[in-house]
C-alpha cells in the first residue's frame, strides 16, 4: 500500500446490474479504520479511513472476529486437508484464499502460481479477487497490493465479504434480505422458548439460551432445555458450543467469557456462527416442509375417510329403516273392528307426516354428501368413492322406490278395509234388528201350533180356530220376506268375511230351522183343522174379515216401523236426498193407510153395532186374530210417532253431508292453489339453475333465500294436512272439486324440497370446483353459457352430439378416438348424457394443480433421509401424533435385506393414497 493519506484506498463492492439486487436493508458496523456498509440500494461497500485512528478500535470486537472468521475458514479448509493459524498472514500469498473459495463455491479457480516471489503472490490474490467479482461482487480500487500489506482490518473485512456472499446472502425468509431473513428464522425457531427474545445479533445471544433453544428445537435429544438457567450464561454458551462441535460439526468459533464480558458482542462474529446453525439445520427445514406436505395430504385423506364413514353409517341406517318399514306396509292383514282399522290409518298418517319426512331429508342429504365427497375426491386427485356393496346411491334409490311402491297401495287398502268394516257393522246391526223382530214374532208360535185345542172345542171354537189359523198362515207368508232378508244379510256378512260370522251363522241357522219347523207345524195344524172343518159352521164373517184386513195392515205397519227405524249409510248429498224423497213418498201414502185403518176399525164397529142390535154378548176377543182394535190404534200411533223422528234423522244426515261437502270444498280450495304453486316453483328452480347472471355466491344467496321462502310455505301444507285428516275422520272418500289428492301434494312437496336442496348443492360444488381449480367467475359464466346454449332440452343435461358441438364451439379439435376418451371422463357410467357438473369438471381438470403420489413420495423420502423405507421413530419425530399414527397403522412392512426392524414402505402407501394400489 502507499504511505500517504492520498493513497488511502476506497473499495466498493457492488453486485452487477443483473436484476438480482437484494431487498432494501441498512446495517453499518464501525471498525474505526474500516467501515463495511450494505446500502439501501443493496450494494456492498468497504471503506478505508485514516490509519491513524486504529487506536479507537474496540479490541474485543477484533478478537471475536479474528477467532470466529479463523474458525469459519478452517471449517471449510479442513475439507481440503489444511487450515490457517494467522488470518492476516496465511492468506497473503493467495494460495489458501483461492483454496477457500474453491471449497465454499464448489468450483475450480484458475491454476495458482507456485512461486514465492511477490508477483506470484499478487497474481494469486488477483485470481481470488477476480473470482469474487465473478460471483456478483464488484471490487473497485482495491488490488492484491493492498491485501498483501497484511492489514488485519482489511483482511477481516475481506473475509466478512466472502462470508456474506457465500454463507449468508442466500438466506431469505418471506422475501427478506439476508440479515433480516436469518434474524426472522432465529425468531421463529426460538419463539416457543422461555427467556428467549431474539431481536439482534449481539446482546440477544449473551446468555446462551438462544443458541441452546436453536439446538433443542431441531435436536431435542441433545439438550435438556428445562434444566438451563438464565443466570448461568457461560454454562449455557459452553453447552451450546460443545454440543454443536460434537454433534453438529460446527466448530467452536467464540469464547463464552468474551461474549459475556463484552457489553455488545460483535455482530459479524455472532452472525457468522449462527449462519452455521442455519446451514446445519437446512435439511431439517426441508424435512419440515416435507412433513407439512404429508400432513396436508393425510388431512385430506382423513377428512375423505370421515365423510365415507359418515355416508356408510347414514346409508346403513336409512336402508335398515326401509327394511323395517316395508314389512309393516306389506302387512295387509285386516283388523276385525272399525276402531282398530282407524288406528291403522292414524298410524299411517303419523308415518307420512312424522316418520317419513325426516327420512326423505336423510335420503336427499345422503345424495348431497355423496356428490360433495366425489367432488372433493376429484379435486384432490383421489379415486372416486365406491360405497360398500348394496349401499350405492342407486341401491338406496331402488330401495326407496320399493318402499314407495309398497306404500302406494297401503292407504288405498286401509280405506277399502274401513269401507268394508263400515258395511259389515251396518249389516251386522241390520241383521240383529231383523232377527230381534223375527224372534219376537215367532216367540211362542211353535207352542201355539202344537196345541190340540181343536179336539175339545165347540163348533164355534173350531171355526174360530180355523179362521185364526188362516190368519196365521197369512201372517206367516208375510214374514217369509223378512226371513229371506235375514238369510241374505247373513250370506253377505260371510262373503265380506265378518269377524263374528260364526255367531251370525248360528243365529241365522236357528231362525231358518225354526222357520222350517213353523212351516211344518202350520201345515200339520191346517190338516188337522181341515179334517174337522166340515163339522163346524162358518165363523162370523165380520170377525174373519177384520182379522184378514187387520193382519196385512198390521204387517204393513210392522214394515213401516221397520223402514222408519232402518239404519242407513250415505256418502253424498245426492244419496241422502234420495232417502228423503223415498220418505216423502212414504208419508204421501199415510192418508190412504189411515183410510184402511178406519175401514178396518169400521168392521169392528159393525160387529159391535150388530151385537148391540141383536143383543149378542161379545166376549171381547176376536176368535180369528190376536190383534185387537187397540193394538191397531197403538201401532198406528207408534207409526205416526216414528215419522217425525225419521224426518229429524234424515235432516241430521243432510247437515252432516253438507258439512262433508264444506270440507271437500275447503280442501279443494287450498289444494287447487298449493298444487299449481308447487309446480310453478319447480319450474322456477329450473330457470334459476340455468340462469348465468351474477356470481355463484349471489346465486347461492338467492337460492337459499328461495329455499327459505319455500320452507316458510310449509304452514300451508300443514293446514292442508289438517283438513285432509278431518276429511278422513269424516270417512269422505271422494272429492269432485279437485284433481289434487293429499298424496299428490305430499309427493310434490317432497320433490320440491329435494330439488332446491340438490340445486343448492350443485352451486356449492361449483364454488368448490371454482376455488379448488383456480378458475375465475368469468370463466365459470362462460362455461355455463356454453352449456346452456347446447342444453337444447333445457333439462340440465347435454346429449353426446350436443356435447361434441359445444366442445367444437370452444375450440376443441376432436377426432373420434379423442372424443370417445373425453366421454369416458364425463360419462363414466355410460348414461348417454353429460351433466353440468361433469362438464365443469372436464373443463378444469386438465390444468388443475393438485398433489400427486410422486410429490408425497418425495416428501417421505426427505423425512427418511433418502432411504427407500421409513421407521416408526422417524414418523413420530417428524409428524404430529395423529398423522404419525395414521401412517403407522396403514403402512405395510418394508421388504428387503439389512434393514432395521419395523421399517415401513412409504412408496406403496403414497400410491394407495391416490388409488394406485390398496391400503
């Protein structure tokens, strides 16, 4: 170097203008005679100032730098089998300086000059300086001559420049500069540790805890951090130095006492030493990145497996419910009573209104979960989910279809059975009433016909008995129709499978047997009377005439009373009106009947008149009949009493039928509004799903608002259900005022809820696809516009020909083979149509960036230190506990020789994650 101040050298080291400047950072360290600065523009500058100010240099800093830089250089030089002792002397000939640059760069420098002359040394130093310049450091006004002067400050500055360029410059965390990047790395790694707060590269490291924390973070097996004390800095520093040298191959570059006893340790020495830890743990950083990738992939798989298990569980529960429900609906064994059958109908109503709707939602949710899961699997480059045998969506749909087929006929069967039981109850009551009347009439008749009274009777008595028997035969013939009716009713009860048919048959058989016996006894008595008839004179014609007229009239009154008390069952206004008309017709015959009554009573009056005229003493008993005039009068009064009661009963039925008609009209008025409303909403949902205006989020919000409006409409359905229950409880079986049944409304409502839920799920899947594939809203709108244009049937699907035309319109050059390949992607089940979701998946699949099996294998290889297998210990050390155990339980044993026990095959496991083999 020159001897005068004018010869003081200013050296500027700055990177070439290649666009790779470091980010803005400013740091400056005073050397007294030398200042090194990294400027705000990213340039390196090394300045020499007045040599006379050397005495102001802090000797502690020089000592720390000399020791640290010497140790750093030797850590690299020993790889070439050499080292230095005196940093300013051993580099003066340029040989070891060139060798150092070759070791740290991995490149060959020009062959050094072997001579020992000054110009040989200058040449070698220049070769080293030229190499430094070639690596982006521009040296201005500094040459070998200046270096050969042996100035320790210049030598330390030069070594610091090399350390910055080759050991620190490439350290960058979140796009920070070298120094800030190294500092940020240290802060992140030591953040969890107590008593550690790294803010700089001097006093933050004085207590040694920061260095121990760095080691423990990466190698917790080397240091027990819990036993360190903040009040033992020398012990902490020596622990870190010794462990680093012994286990991490980082030489001891500092003295604990120097650091502790220096108010502000040298920043360059600390940075140099800490950078060695960064490079030592670079592999661990790589392993951490690999572990993060693996955890991300495993998390996707675990979530997918959870969704699969949830689908399997929900599918099993739904299929089990269907399996249990179908036999109940298939059970068509009728109950014996109306109450029991009405309870069955009530149970069915509870099933349709309470038990089935949640299952409808479960079925819809199951389809939505399945579609969402398949979308997630596609987006994560996983194979499609194949449910267990018998649990496919199609299996559930078929099982559901079977349930609805069985259900369809169940309610109709219930109503038919209720009608049948209603008819049976009516017939049984009618049978009982007619039997009671008949049995009342026949009571004592057999004993009467079996009497031998004619054997000791007088002529008049014989004649009376004969006429009385004739009257009885007339009465018997009149009752023949009732017996036939009883038999006919009994036969109908048997045909309708009446539950107490045995009792009916027994009673009917008793009546028929009794009737046959009465016929036999009647004929025998007639024969007996006829044998003695010639012996007797004609009985008084008036008594006979009274008897003959009274008996039919009495029988007519019996029939009238029976008809007036007859039970009836009607289901419409027209039917009850027909009964009222018949009753009015009956009332119209009453005047004529009253004439017949008066005529019959006139005969009795004539008898009385004759007896009074001729002084005949009457016994008061008509020898030809048991009917007295009083009986006729009493029964006539009974008939007149029953007529208004019948009027009242018919009017009450008219009121009931009118109420039923109001129920019909009330139900029809609502059904005729709700039915078209549901149809309109179904059509509107179809229009909404085809509308491409607005973002997917806007459409999602609109659809959810739409769904809420539909849900809010549920109260109308519930009100209609209430009216329908009133109709069924009133046993109303038809409604001419509407074509909509409750079943139509229920099915339409369930389809509406399912359709809006599916449409929302399609939009959710489109959002999921858009976000995962990285496509913009404009691209998605363009895809949808193209799809809607070629969806000629407006049913949300394209035929293959329309799909081909759509692709051609978007710029695809399709051959037959290529189009066939694409069809296998968009229509794997060969349904013959392409859905919108399949279309979107295809348009985004080719450019999607997803994790691959090869990437996961590469990550595992890093964790395994480039081995073909990985150990349980490595997995538990590098991965979180849950992910580590997930891998351990699923990885197969590695097959090979000379491998440790428990080695696992991560290659086949990685392939299995993406469906290339089975776990």
